[in-house]
């Protein structure tokens, strides 16, 4: 019996040693990702004082009710090239329903169209997205980008991993995920930015050593859903404000 105890303890120590020595570090709080929505166009990337003044003097006033085109972007990465531009991302499930609800519940939006890759000519930039919105007769274009950061590592409870019992009952690992959504509402005809919106969500969870992968997927999904829902709610309010100011 004593021999079995030592054997189990030794196994726990060995597993814990392999875990800690295998490259898993102390958990450091996941940080907010950097959005690169400004890379959509030269105008957004380099707003000089003269350009800012031009935007401020622009008189693009949306007419309501309207048709809205929605484009979701994701960053495009290539080998040895982190900033490789954007590509259209699909909008599905609850996220799609959240945008389509505008046409069902709001008197200010008649239709909502998702920008399809079939409508996009050339690279994914603001001018080509405006052209795609024009093809579906949408005077307003909403473009949003979702960026993410993730982190994981052991926390202060991981010291219990040195025992076989602690390895399986103590949540000594922490996984975190940060999702940031940034959006611009653009007048399709002129390219003038009518409004902006932003939302974020951070999810962290302490988990057992063997449940890290499952928790990683869970916090990623929860952070994404939370950030998108907040963005949609914020946009609903922004739209109401635009309608009031246009009267």
C-alpha cells in the first residue's frame, strides 16, 4: 500500500514536471488586440488636418428608411507577412440574425444585405466595398472588423500539480481570450464616415490541467458572441441617433 502511494505520488510529480518544464509559463492577463481597420483605405490610414477638416465639413446625411449593406472582415496573414490585408468573413447563426433583426424590428431599415465575395471586385478595401454596396442598392455600408488575442498558462494554484491528486482536482491553469470589434458606417455614395462603433469582451477561466483545450474553445466562443452582441446593440442606438438628427 505504501509502495502504491509513492508510485502515484511519483507519477504526479513526473507529470507536473513535464508540464511545467514543457514550455507552459505563468499566466499573464490577455491584452486588448490592436485593430487595423484604418488600413482599409489611404484616407483612413493618414488623416491629415486638411482631410479631417474636409470630413467635418461634409454634408452627407442619410435618408431613412434605408437599405443597409453589412460587411464583416478578418485579417489576412501570409507567411512572414503579418499585415497582409483583409478578406470577407462569413456572417452566420446568431450573428447574422442580430443584423437581420434591424429590417424586422426597425422602421428605419427596409433591408439588410450581407456583402458577398461574388460582389467584390479586386482587393478588400473601402472603395471596393462601397462598390459592392452600390450593387445591392444600399445607401449605407457598415464595415466591421473582429480581432482577437489569446493567452494561457499556469496560475498560483498550479503548485498543487506536484501531487497526483492536485493534478486532477485543482484548476491550476488559466485561459483567456479577448475579442475586439470595431465598425464604421459609411455613406456609399461619398465614402464619408457617418458613424463609428466599438465593443470588446474579455473572458478568462481557471481550469484543470486536462481541460485546457476545451476551455480555450469555450472562452473564444463566449468572447466572440459577447463582443458581437454588444456591437449590434451599440449600432442600434447609433442608428436611432442618426435618424433623430436627420429630421
